[in-house]
């Protein structure tokens, strides 16, 4: 999946579990190519792996698994936004980079293009996480993760 592709959504709703599992695997590969600090890449890889495995085995992911991944993705987005943007990073070593904390390690430097591409990959992953069905969706009969218009919290009533 290219970083500029839209999230895993068909025109009639979210994709099936097998396609989502494939998408998560592709995100894992895409993130390997991004200039994130190594500890962040490792954490993302681990969390994506847990969700990918759950989707591959059960066709559904746990809400806790998705919440952990969501937290890691939002932290990675914060890292990318806090990065020192430079035309050409000097002697970049992501293994020792610490975003936003130059005094504790090497500054986390990325180019504007890298920042944009990494942000795109992370935002698309964020949308995919939100659209991934959970056990709660299955129990509620919403395997596709969407509420029925009549049962939505702010659904219009027929009372006048």
C-alpha cells in the first residue's frame, strides 16, 4: 500500500478481515521504510503484529489490542511532528535519535518530504485501526464496525 492510498475501505464499507490482515502487514513493511526512531518502529511492528495475528486467526481484533496500537500510532505522529525538519539530515542514526529531546540523544531529524510521507503512512494506519472490527462490534451485530442509523446515539427521533 502506498502512503498516498486511502485507508482500507471499500465503497460499501470496511474490508474483510483477510484484507485488513494483509493491509496491516503492508503497514508494517511501509513503516520499516520510514525514518522513525528504531524504538518507535519496533513498538509499531510489535503492536501491528498482535492485531495482524488476531485478524488472521479470529477475523476480529480485541478492543484493547486496537487501543494499544492507536496509542503507539498517535505517539509516533507526535514524534514526527516534533522532529527537527532539515533540508538534509547530517549523520542520521535513528537508533540513537530521541524525538524532541536533543539533550538526551541525537536530535530526530527528517526532511520535509520524509515528514509528509511518514505522516501519510501513520494517518492511513490510524484510519485502518479505527475501522477494524472488534469483539464488541461482533456482539452488537456490527461486524463491519458501523452502527445502524436507528441505534446511533444521536439518531433523529420520529417524535415531533
